[in-house]
C-alpha cells in the first residue's frame, strides 16, 4: 500500500462532466431585452446632462469666436459623443449625450420674444446644428468599438 488514496470511478467522480439529459438553458437576454442596470441608466442620464452642458457651452463659444469657436464647439461635441460610446460600449452611450445636446440646441434656437438668438450669425447656426448632428450620427452608428492590442492579447507588432 502506497498510502495514497485511489480515485473511485463511480458517479461521484463525474460531477464535472456535463449532464446529457438536462433541459437546454435559455440564453441570457441582451440589448433592450436585458434587465435594466441602475448604474448604466445613471450613466446615460449623466451623459445626457453633459450633452446639454456641452451644447450650452458650444453655442456661446461658436457665437463668440466664429470660425475658431465653431471648430472648438464641434470638437467638444464629438469628443463627448465618442467618449460616451467608448465608455458604455453601446450605441446608446453616444445617443444619450446627443439627445441632451440636440434638445438644448433646439431650445436655444427657439429664440426670445424680441427675435434674438443665442447664436451669433446664421452661418454659424447652420454649421453648428448640422455638424453636431452629423457627428452624433457618425458616433452612434459605428459598427464596433475599436479594441486595443493590450486588451485583445496581441502584441501589436
């Protein structure tokens, strides 16, 4: 006798083997069918508020310094939309700040009773509205979020 216990070949040893007669499991729902995640909902609401703030800042910057301010405002909007997409890894991550941005810009477009707008001139208005909308659509409709070489396990060279 060597003192080491022998492994039995009975049913108790096959606990790690898959069961053959088990009913199939239903796959976990994904997307809108998945259970709501409170942290993700809070992130979307936070991104929508950030979208509203970026729209407000963008309207003021683009009206103050027309050619350069417009570029800065659109770059800030693009950074927020793309950042929301990367942060949440969902298309809604880009749509949430875009919705906040669009609602704020639309409300600022309505003007005041005197006929004044927050925007400086009509050309800046058109470029800011169309440019921001185009950037939001591009960020929301990208097919996949790019994976870096570090996360995928590839060396990159």
